[in-house]
């Protein structure tokens, strides 16, 4: 059974812009970039007894390596006895905004939003995988390539101007890899569970306009955020001001190595 919570919220707050300074770091050379075929955002909670199966689905997708799978821990189940150690109100706001985008009256956990276009119950692994597969190469897929590369310790990003990318916003989402958590209270009390690709900090890079969007960042500065990896997400905004279709993505792993 999924857990539902009926309340709408505001727009995801704008993130702090990154510095475009140049630099180099020999320790950052191990960082690597990959291009996913789809984006799955799992809204989950350590206070939700229905969520562990969905968390495992996400972990399987991460291990497979084709999907950018991110865990957005929400805070609205904290009141039942256990405060989620990764939850942030901004994550709950993002989920509420998606409810507006997708025409839903409420939110629930575990919810998997795919490419910003549709949602399924996150624990239904076959449905999650089928939807991701169906979107690849379709109009609902990641149609806009993000040109990202690392040279001499510098992450260089470029997105060409195009009609399909017009007014899309590029976000940098920092996330942590697998982390075990011992849950002492609430519905999952007494269990030690592993969580994967846990979203931490979100920063706005800029928008694609009439000219290409270009940015460059020293990888060593990205590593100072304290996360193992980050994702680049190119996303449209709806007429409601809420997150819309994700049209491009890239993953940068091993920031601190």
C-alpha cells in the first residue's frame, strides 16, 4: 500500500548559481561522465513502510547504469515518529509541484516520476522499467544532448541553442551514493536500510536562450560540496511555474577522487 499525503505547495526554490572560475586538480582526474537514457525521481521516506521495495528498485536501476535514478527524501512522514535523515522541505515542494504539473490532487510515497512526464508507484519495478524503456527514443525521451566533458580537471558544459531547448533550465543536482541508515522509530523501527543516490544540494546553472549555454567548473570545487556525484538535468518549466519535461541529462561521478 502506498502512503498518500494531500497538500499542494509552491515552486521549487531557485538554487544558488555556481562560480564559472577555471582551475585544475590532479585528484579530480578520476571523475567520469555518462549519458543516461532516462531520468527517474523517486520520492521516498524512511518513515514509510511501503518505500523499501521502491528503494530497492532504484538501487537496481543505479547498478544497471542506464538510468539517472535519484532519491528525493520527503519530510511529511516525519511526524509519525522518525525524522528522515535525508529529507528536506524543498524535496516535498518539488513533489507537490509535480502534482500540479501532472494534474494530480495529492502526493504519495513511494512515487516515481519519469522524465518529468508521468508517474508510477515506485515499488512496481516492472512498470517503472517498462515506462523507462518505452520513453527511450520517443518524444518523451531525453531528446537534447548535454555536451559535457572533463579536461585538465575542468568540467566543461555546452548546450546548443535550439527550438526544443528554448527556455529550458539547466540544474546541477548533487547526490550521495549508497548509505546505510539504522532506523530507530516509526514504521520501520529496528531496521537498517540502504539508500542510494540520495539528493542533497540543487543548484541552478542557467537557461538555454537564443545563444548556447556554456559553463565551466573546476571539479575540485564541485567536490567541496561534499557529495560523491552530481547530475546535470535540463528541464522545461510549465505555465504554472512547476517542473516540466526533462529533455536532457548527464551524470558526473567520483567528484572527490
